[in-house]
């Protein structure tokens, strides 16, 4: 017969509340150390710790701290990293839908349009479907806003792109600009400053106006498309699906809210920094070119054919495009 002490111990074991598990996650971003976007990511990590009373602590590392920027997906899968804050467009070769969902060239004019699509019109659900075969779960997405295009000479309309050598990523970006006669050149971001300085390229697709200023591009490039329509991408906050599924519903809800707040923080921060950069650069003799609404629409219309060619490469990519086309029609960005 069991002793009274043993019975009492057993009773306590079955009635005692479960101890909440603590999580210490290492996440790597796509941002260089010290940049405004990386600092926003670090604020997100602090916010998560505060919202969860320290139950979840995130070590928010910059690009390259553990693995290369193009290697974070594999690193999270293998457990080398607990999570990533990276651009899903990097994984286009694995699933074409990542290109459609990660940065539809020429699609959006305002960051809130892009965030509304993902959070309120099905984009995030489709992104989760894209990551599912890799065993990953994107909690949410952020955007740093509309990117600018630093140039050595003025480009007053899409037709002026003809013959210009532009640093571009391979794929959708290059394909759209090539439709207007531009000559896309692929090179590492670390080579852009020198390439502009030596005239190897006439312009460079890289980041927002303030990000480009931060890297010194406008010491050389005295023109820029701003506000631009050519590029607005997302970066997700992603962990392994099995880890996400193991979290309590309350913790899942808290993390979801934290990533949404992170998205608002980054968009607001970068918009303010871009506006401040615009004022400084104008004072330094840099000409900022804002295409007319008609020219922006002309660029977007040319991009639609490229979008469709990428969407045809998988069922998920096609559904992702049709979802965005419906949304863009609703908000008046396209009418076809």
C-alpha cells in the first residue's frame, strides 16, 4: 500500500499548474548592423520580451552574423537559427509564389497598401502556404517602404530608361526594366558604390532614399526617382512550424500582435527617415524625380505581363497573383 506521503506527492503532481516554458531564440535579419531597419528589428525583440514578461527572448542578429543572407531558410530548417527576418523573394527559385508575394515589381505606391493586402486580404495566409513544405511558419511581415532609384542622369519617364545600365537583381526586376530598354546588370550590393563612381552602371536598385543616402550613393548619383513605384518588398518573421504549434494560443496571439506592431514601426520609421533624407539631399543639389501618375501607371501596366509570366510557373503563384490583382482593382491601382 502506498504511504500517505507518496499519495500526497502524487496528488500535488497532478494538480500543480504547469510551469510556463521559456524560449530563447536566435534570429538573423537581412539588415546590416547599425542601420535603421536593423534597429527596428532590435526594438521588435525588446518588445517581444516585454509583451511576454521575458518568456520569449529574441537575439536579433544582423545579416551575415551566423550564415549568409541567402542561407537563412536552410539554417532555420536545420536548427542553426531559431528564426529569420528575411525577404521571401530570395526563395523564388524554390517556389515562384515567393516572387509574387515577396515583392511584386511596380505594384504598390504606399506601404499601408502592401501591409493591408497581407494582413487583411489573404497575402499572409498564402505566404504561410508557400513556407509549409519547408516546415516554416511566417508569423507576419514587414516592409521598409517604396525603394528609390539613384541615378547618374535624369529619368523623367519610363521611356528615359532606354539604354541605361542599371544594377538590378535577376528575375522580375530585370525583366520589367528590360521592357523599357534598360540594361540590367547583376552585382553584389558591396560593389554598387564603386560601380556608380566609375560609371559601370548609370543607376542602382538597392533601397529606400534614406538607405541609399546612408551608403553614400548620392555623393555620386545626383538624381533619384522619389517617391518611386518600382519596388516595395516585404520581409517576414519566420520560425519552425513545429515550434509555433507547440506554443500556447495566448503566446501565439502575443507574438502575432508584436510582429504587426513591428511592421508599423518599420514603415513609420523609414517614411520619416526618407522624408528627412529628401530635404537634406535637395539642399545638397540632388534632384528628386517624381513620375506623373500616368507614367507610374504605364510602368505598372508593363509589369503586369511579367507578373503573369512568373505566376504561370506554379499553382500557388497563380493564386497569389490573382489574389493581389483583385485587391489592386479594389483600391484602384489597376483597371484590367
